[in-house]
C-alpha cells in the first residue's frame, strides 16, 4: 500500500519569512496600515483571507481582501524571482531521498497556487511532487484538515498512510484532524506533533518509516 509525505511550503521547505514580511509591510503600508514583525509572525500557516480579516477588521469586504492579497502576492513573487528562494537545511535532500525510496509526495500549502509553483520550480524539486495543493483548492484553510485530505486523495493514499511535515501549530492541528502522523519542524508551538525537531537536519534516518511502516 502506498505511503505519502505531505509537505507544507513556507517555513518547512523554504525560508520565505523575510520575503513575506517585506511584501506584507509594503503592501499594507501603501494602504495606510502598519504591521509589526510580531503581527506577521502570529499569522504563520494561515490563508490571506484569514490574515487580512484579522488585520483590517470585520468590516473589510471580500473584494478588498482579494485585491490587497493579490498585490501582496505579486510583490512576493517578484522578490522570490529577484532573490531566489531560500531552501531550508535538509529539505531538498529529504525530498529526493523519499522519492528514491518510493514515497509519494505533495506540497499542501495555504499559499496561492502561483506562489507554490514558483517556489517548487525555483527549488528544482517539481519532478519529485505528484501533486500541489494550494489555497485555491480548498474552502477552509488550516487548522481545518481539508488541504491534507485533498493532497492524500490526489496521491491515492489513505490518511493513516500519510505523514505531514509542518512548521506551524495550525498545520499540526490540521494533520491531527485529518488522522495523519506529523513531524513538526521548529522550536515552539509544535508539541502536538508525533516528532518535533529544530531542523530537518536533525531528523533520524528512519523517522518516516517509524511513523508509517511498510
């Protein structure tokens, strides 16, 4: 029976925090809204509609949220194109190794699809993923489990045979609700994961096999 690894993108495969923060700060600044780095850090793993509703208040229209979000994401992609993505230590090596070992793999992200495509192509990892699931593919973002359930379905893998790799607490919660094992990559807020590591470089060689044996 197949086994699958479902990767979050930002903060798990790529270190994109600074580029996201700069694009949010500039976009919202042009709208007369100032955000701090702490404001930004509190939004990890969320979709733009949730982020902007929190920052702009309940009276902002869906059209305005969409407009601001599109401007921000276009600026983010410009930064990634100009500066390149910054792969997190060990990420590319694990993706290639799992592919060689027969694991099916997908990116399951809260980011817009174009962001996911740009990052995966720039990292040179596109051929290792059988599916890309992005914000447009689900109705509810993390911590709802829909993004991971959709990815597992596309890979034709049962939920109990999938492992989620995440850096955000909302993503770990989404994996739990999906009935999937999880690996938390980071230093805080990930205690609910089955395995917690500061970096993918610290992941034991048999970690995935222990979570979902053959």
